[in-house]
C-alpha cells in the first residue's frame, strides 16, 4: 500500500465531513491570491496549501524538487520530474500535515502557506500540449448507434476491437467556472434542404473524465498496458461540450470538428493516480478477446461516482444523471497503449478524454442526447421548464468522488454556463 493512502491518517488541518479532500487525497493545482502570481498548491479540506512558500522556507525538502518548481503557472515543471518524484512529494506532504506531526501545526512558516479556499482563485492547472478524446463507453456508443444508425448493428465494426479516438483542440480547453458562448456553424434542420449558417440549437454536455500524462517515450516507441499507469500523472473531471446539430452535418467523413472544438471544461484539481489506487476495480468483460497489445492484467478501472446537475438561470439545480467511471469498456491503460502503439509520442501535460460515460440505465446516461433521447423525451426542470438540449443561461455542473467504508477521495466540480452566441 502507498503510505500516503493509509485510511487511518488524519490531518491537523480541519476537514469537513463529506469533503472531497481528506489528507489521503492531496491533489495538485495552480492558484493565485490577491496581487500574487500563480503558484502550485495542494488542498486539505477547505484549505489550499502553497507549496512554493513551504519549499522556500525549508519546510518541504523533497529530493529532485526546488522552490522554483512550485513558483510556476502550470504543474508541468513539477510533473517533468516523473512518477517516483511526485510520489515522494505527495508522501512528504502527507507526513507534514498528518496529526503525527504536531510541531508543523504551530510552525509559523507553514501557517503562512495556508489559505482559505474562498480566498484563492484557481487557474488552469496544466499547460496542455495535445488533447485526444476517446469514445470508450459501450453503452454510449450503442445508444448513439441506435439513434443515428441501425439499431440491430449499433456499434461500428471496429468499435469492439480498438479504443476509438480523435485528436481534439487543446487551445479551447478551459477551467471550471469559465462560461462559454453558444457556438455557430453549419446546421441542416431539414434533410431535404441545403444547410444554413446559424447558432447551434443542440448544445450538449458530455460527462467524461480526463487523464494527464507525464512525458512518454521517444517517437517510435510504444507504451504497453503494463507500463501505462507509470505515465499517467492523475485525473480530472471533464465536460467535453458538443454541438449535436453541427456535428451531425460535419462528422462524415473525417469526424468531429467545429461541433467539438469550441470549448472543453476541466476541473481545477488533478487527483493523482496514486490517490485513486484504493478504488481500482475490474474492467467490464471484453468480448471478443482483444489483440495482444491491448491485453492487460489486474484492476485497471476505477470506481468513481459521477453526477451531472443542470441549473436554469434563476432556478435551482436538478440532478439529471448519476453514472460511474467503472462502466468504461476501454480503460486508460488500453487507451494509452493504443495511442502509442504506432510510435506516437505523448508529452508531459497531454490530456486524454475518456469519452462520454454512460451506464446501462436511462438515469446514468452521460449526455443530453441520450437523457432526452434525441429530444423526444424532454427532461423536467425544477422551475417547471423542460430541456431537450442546453439553453442559454443554463449552468452544467459535474461532480465526482470515490468512497469506501474508510475514506472519500473527490475531484470537486467542473461547471460552466452557456451564454448567448456572439
């Protein structure tokens, strides 16, 4: 067991009940305070901890790191040190803030590094070089196939053989809390008429998880499923916004373009894969048997409970989906192995989206397209209105956490409001 995951650990920093951020989590993010520059932090309860102050005052001495690594606007320099180094860093933070270290609780240098979460501004945590989105939920792919193709042959012939993916646009990945404008493009409301240029009428969310990579191997080399988790830094919540009417018209023959690249939202804190290890579970059975380079051993999926809330303007939130990351047919190790099997090199800070996460029941579907079944089953909101897709003024909030009898590890939330088209 990773020592920092010990469920019996407690912190001398107060942790509210049902918090996503006990001492067993210790996620990483980037923040500012009034008049300050960005720097790296972690979080326990409702307290954000400034690693640059700790390191500069000699309270955080970890082999391979200097104070400069934490006085940065992104986590990339810290992640460049690799998995063993960031594991040592997380362990040092666990030791420093554990109740077994009461001397730290009264240390003035350490106290100066502590900020109330309401007094900080969270920033984009990672400088994302490349972004790849997968399509790895069998239930989601089946639902889409039923709606748009042949219900008897919902999955395309290659789907059960490869983790299907496409290269997305990293420049429009945004942080939770940043609102977005309704996208414009070509849509085809009438199949018998030419397309028109208009604002999308079918803006949708996609409930996803993302993972962030360390530096991979050199160009030409591949990462195996056995090695894959050594190249994954951590995970975040991910809302890969979609414009379904633009997508329907453009995606043949080359796939998503304007329908997907207008915005993708990620949560502020990156939860390390180490912290998630107690929640590793078996992946769904794969039939037919996968090709050898996609075969794996052990528990490669994670029991992450997910929910989506929709809040109309001037109304209360309605929880419209409850799902789980463990439903994913293709796991992260397989995704990374497939991504690199042709020699493609991944780099520190690359983002990989899981693809929409849907379960087998209607309340576990991961998009409005499925929840409202292509608009034929509108969802009732708390204010008496209905939704087939996302309307202007609506806020979508996603939350996720792992929980067992001993500890809860969470991701916080990722949220954004849809504003009118410019």
